[in-house]
């Protein structure tokens, strides 16, 4: 009897897993609480390394894989730290190629060809396991039955909270405001060549920082989709941009912190512009060029590593189990590695053996990435959110 895999969450990791399983003929259904891919602001740019690109190619059919390659930018593999007078404090070349992808474009690529297997506006609210499988409760009052449930439902995972209630997610103490600078002939002059690397951080004197990183499409996503998958799902047109993020410790925002999640973009823009008013003129110009309506705020959080748990017919993937700070740029990379690892396990083993093999590997490299992200956060932001000894 063939297996049925239920995935909670249509983020990058959940959709990549669905692509891999369906490619191998394994019946799969994805339940996503949002009404559409773009229902929530989750960020703009994702950094992928060579291993993440390889993971994508292992799970994607030829068409979507080619579409990813056609739309993924390749910035210089370099991290640069500047002070707020634009003096270079630190620069590091990364090993291997780097890829800068637009989050919505990547998720659209990952949805291509499997639209009928994804149920939007249908949240997983609970589940029950028995010896033969898992029964999943859905927000509309119905249930679904599968051999394995994969919680890929993000940092606020319902599956994790019910399955591993002792697995904690903690505040790093830092908030970040995300925005975009359209790359035009005029705004490109604000950036020198060194700022077209993987990430450039501009550190303020009071623990605040600006971060910029390019998203440049080798081919417009809409044109690439029309060329490579003419009968498939069209991709939205997109233009090149720079991410522009501002970060500070929670206490820096004062009473405003309690309203950051609900403040409109123009109000957030004012906060950032005020923060950099005494910085180098180029820093002020960068913030001025950031589209006010593009700004939104999120607290930075991280999971706390836990020991291995007994294998069952439920498992977790991506931010649902190993959420990490963006300091090391490894979150999406690790989620895609999860998807490829679990795909390979489920296509070669029975459900329990597959989950056991996947978790044995994922717990090791996933929590190693969490610790590395925390270490980078402490190095550059002065904040280690993990408890001592973890």
C-alpha cells in the first residue's frame, strides 16, 4: 500500500518537500493556513549556498529547477562590515558560490506544477497518532489521514507545540525592520561594488545597524516562466532591488516596541530615518531611497536545541524545529536540506525508518546551524540568545 504524506505549511521547506515526494510518486498533500503565497510579509530576500541549490535540484523536476536557475541572482560571495562613517571594519570572502533569491519568486517556483496538492486557507490545528498513521484536524472542522505528518509550519508551529512542547523558541532581544530599495539608474549610484556582496552591514555607534543586500534577477521571473514552463503557473513580474533592513535591541525602541508589529510602513520609515540622521550622508540617502510602504517589523527569534526524541509518525522541518537568527544566513539553506534529506529517506524506507533516519541527521546539522547563527549574532550584534551551555 502506498504512503500518504501530510505536510503542514507551504513555506520554502514544505513546498520543496512536496515537490520531491510527488516527483517520486508519493501521494502528498500540503495544508497552509494563509489564503495565498503573498498573504503575509515574511521578508524579501533569501540567501542560498551551493548546498541549498543542490538540494533544490534534487527535489525539483527539470522545469521548475531551470526556472529557479533563471531567476536566482549570484552576488559576490562576500560579507562586509562598515561603521556608520563607511569605514571597513571587517570583510570576509565566502567559500563557494552564493545565490540571492526573492522569497515570493522562490515560493512561486516551488508551487509550480503542484498547485492541486496545496490547500490554502486550511490550517492544521491538531493531530492524533496511532500504530497505522496520523489523523490531522483541520481548521474547517474536517480531518485528513496520512502515514506521516510533517510539521513545516514555521517558527510558530502548531505541530511543534503539540508534539514537542518542551522545544522552546526564544527572543534574541533584537527587532528588525525590513524594506526594499528599488534598483534604478539613480539608486545604483548609492552603492559601490563592495555592497553587491551577500550582505553588507553598517554598524551604528549605539548597537543599531543597517543591512543591505542585492536581489538582481538574471531574467525577469514572468519572462522566464513563459519561456521555460509555458503551460505552467505564471510567475509575477519583478524588478531588481536592494533589501534595506534596520536592527536594534528591543529597549532601543522604547515604548514604541509594543506597536512595531502594527505600525504602517511610513511610520517605520520615520523611525529608521531618525536613527541614522547623524550617520554618513550615504547611509541617510539609502534610507531615504527605501520605499516607505515596503517596511515592516519583526522580532528576531531562535529555537533552543534539544536532545533527540523518540521516533514516531510525526516529524518537523525547517523553522518549525530549528529556527535560527538571520545572522549566518542559513535558515532557508537548512530547510531545503531538510526537504531533500526527508525526500530521500521516504523514497527508500518505510515511514518509521525514514523518519528515524531523517531525524538522526537533521537534529545534528539543524541544531549546529542554530548554534552557528547564535554565535554570529553575538559576534556582530552583541547578543547570544541561547542559554549557557547549549
